[in-house]
C-alpha cells in the first residue's frame, strides 16, 4: 500500500489534446516532485514544490505545466505534447524538515502520445 | 555537479547466487546515499540508505556500505531470489537542505529459477 497515489495509471493522448495528471500524498509531507522516466535514460527531475512553492524547474518545456494547490496535491497539465514525451511520469513526496531526504514514489502514469 | 554511475545492465543470475551491483558517485559535500528498487509496473521504493561514511544500510537481505575513500555504495545480497527481479537505482542527496535526489541510470536484475 503506497501513501502516494497517481491517476490515471495509463493515458493515451493525441498531440493536440489537453490532459492532466494527478498526484496525491497521504503522508503529511511538505515537498512534492514530478519525474520523467524514459527507457535507457536516468530518471529526470522535472519540478519540485516545497510548501506549495515551486523551487525547481529543470528547463522543462512549457507544454508541461505543474500546479500545486496544497502540500498534498500535485498536478501536471499537458498540452500539445510530442511523441518523445511518451514516458512514465512519477510523482514523489518527502518530508524535508527531518533531513532524511527519503522520497516516496507513486506508481506512475504511463503516457503515450500519438 | 553531482552524479551517480551504476554498472550497466541487464544482470541475469540464478537463484541463490551472490549479487553485487556497483555504484560510484561524485558530489560536493557529504551526501546521503540510497538504493531504490522498482518492481514491474510500480514506482520506486526505498530499499536502504546510509547517511555518513562507513555506515552500512541493510534491508531484506540487501546491504550497502558508504565508502568515502572510494566514493562507492555497492549493493550486495548473499543469496538472491526470483522475487528480487527488478530495476535497482542508486541515488544521492547532498545534505544542505537540498531536497533533490540525483539518480543513476538503473540496473535491471533478472533472477532465473
């Protein structure tokens, strides 16, 4: 049983569609993250939010738009994606105030852009 | 910048074999080191960690020792099982209030009966 949930688990979208990925954490953490996992590439950190404030944007294209309305919820809004954006998108959360730096991951959303 | 280098996979072993997955790192300061595991169809799970030199992290029969002199954190298990088949990621975080993890590329492990 994971404390981080992600919906949907699978998503197929066309390049002109707009969709959103949702992440929710039930662990009382203050930081949330979006990662992109592509085959044969290291895990790519996309965005970091700490206490609802964005603290990291790793040069992510503007067709990915994150939203963090509170410390428990994180969204990734998608529009006019490219086929190379097909990947597994992972959400994670952590409690930064205890300095353990452990991140807890959700199961991911498998995105296919056609 | 910080980086993590893991041995290339995939690794295939027979059940009950000894496992080593190599991990070396480059970092400023004194990082914390982690091994995460990803089972098929799931997200990453923390397997073990070590926060200072000579610490040994252990969990589920897996061990890794933080070696500052060789900047390494190799993962070992004495007798692997089919259920250990997964992708293993080495990662680090620098201890300056930085909430980011730097991951290696992952090593796919397959255990055959």
